[in-house]
C-alpha cells in the first residue's frame, strides 16, 4: 500500500479567470431565472386561458410556471436550496404585489346615468331581457309599426329621438329597444353569446311580441346591417326600411378593404385622451386574455368596468363622426353602451353567411341615407343600393355619420316622406 495519495482534482486551485467565469455563469443563471419567471408566467396564463375561463386555474398555472422557472434558474446558479427558496419567494411576492396594484386593480370609471326610463322590459323566448320604449301613434295607428335599431353594436341612444316623436304624429307606433348586452337591457354571463344570429332572433321575437304582421325598420350604422340581416332571414315581415349611415352589408367582403373607421379621424388631442385611458395594465392583460378566450377576459374584467370605460371612449370620439371632428358635441346620449356586445358581435360578423343572394330577391322599398363626409367608405352605402332591388341611395350634404344631428330637417323630411 502506498502512503502517497494522489491529489483530488477538486483540490487543485482554479486560475482566477476560471473562477470569475464560473461566478459570471452562475450569476447569469440566477438572473435568467429571475427575469424569465414572469415571462413564463404570462405564457402559462395565456396557454391555460385557451382551454379554460376559470381564473383560479389560470392564475395557478401562471404561479406554478413562475416558481418553477425562477427556482430552476436560481438553483442552477447557487446550488443552495435555502437561497433558492428565498429568492423565489421574493420574486413571487414582488410579482404578486405588482399584479395586485395594476392588473387586478378594478377600473374606476363612473357609468353615465340615463336620463330616460324604459316603457318596460321584454323577456323573450330567445332568453334575452330587453328594455324597450313605446311611443303610441297620435290618433288612429297605422297597421305597420316602426322598430328603431340603434348602432354600435352595443351603443343605444338615450330616449326617443326627434324623428321617432315626429313619426308618432304621422300615425305610427314607434318601438325602440336597447339591444342585448347594451343600455338598460340584460347582459350575458357568457360573452360569446353575442352574435349576429342572436340579434336577428331577438328582433324576430320582438316583432312577434308586439303582434305585428309586418314592420318598418329604421336602422342606423350597425342597425342598418342588422336590418339587412333580418330582411334576408324574414323577407315577408318587412314593409319598408330606412338605413342611415349603414355599416358593412357583409363584413367578409370588406375584410381586406378600407372600410373606414371613426378612430382614424380623431384629432391629436382626442387620440391622446384615448391613449391615456387605454394605457392601463389591467386593459393590457384583458387584451391578452381576450385573444386567447373571451370568457377568460370577461372573468377578469366584467361589464361593470368596461361599459363605463367604453362610454367615455365614445364620448371622446363622437365628434369624429361629424363633418367637423374638432368641434365638440354637447348633447351626447347618457346611456350605458355594451362593450362585450360590441366586440363579440363585431367579431362574429366575419363568420356569418353572405346575405346578399337572398337580398337580391327581396322587393321591399328601402331608403339608404349617407352623409357626404361620413367616415365610412362610400362603397358601403352604394352596395346596399346595388344589392337591394328597390333601394334608393340619397347623399345628404353637410353631414357625416350622424345625419340627424348635423342635418336634422333634411333627415326628418326624407324619413317621413319615404315612410308615408
């Protein structure tokens, strides 16, 4: 037996540059663990949201990813469990605190208070609960009532408009209602239920509820799109239609074309105000979840927060719907819009069947009104006139998207003459 033992490899002192390299490498591993942990958490949140809307499960997946990535990186660098646990706990605490103060801090916008009260509510067989207003005809009522369809989707007015009141003097019963998910009407617990088909079904249920064999439809903006969809589905139930500043007839046809958007006409001041409202971490988190799963986004930020914010955004943007975007509007509706109804119904428009073949076979008188400086592409209104066999397109000078607000006399005269 030899008395001389070979030196252990671990006892051989490393050159200084090797020790520095190892320390640097370990430091980088720790830094990667700490910095990549929140990114891994966000990725896990998004991936989990694609398969479930339960916030507990989504947050659990994000927390697990953060702990795993952080602990793995730190332990690879320090090789000490105690230090790894301490650093990981600190990262988790800091991340949780930051999320509580930003992403999970509720929006505090105050909702507008509607000035008008509805006549009542319809509980329809579709499952929708809709607030409606009825203005009775003066004297003997005509057999064909008028139903007013507001725009948006999800942006009702606040009480009867002057043209609606004018029509009652012409012998029409006039019904207006807040579409599902907006105004004073009910909201859905599942936002994916906001579809074009649901809105068409609601309108048919409304017609049946009021006991009208046929109706005249007044549709503005998205309301014109809804009226056309209803006409395609129920051509025998429509006597006449007035379509004001119509939205696209069939959205897929305009998917790669310049449709025209109100947000493109904002003044720099209006754009800054909107940017300030939207620069909120909670809204950024919402948008991430919305891409993955609208139900998960709804679980994070409900109607009670987004509807008031949407109302404020619309108030800021409203002047851009006129010929003079830099002139403020004073008499804005005080109704509460429906954000999820707006977003999900708009998204669903890209997936509906083409109504144009059916509309080409329908012989119903239609008046299409478009303002000369409407932000919408002129081809949109022109398509209605081209597709509908008995449609007339009238351009109103000195008006934008809000014809009734900018040229009220011309608008009311055109509507009443056409309906009479």
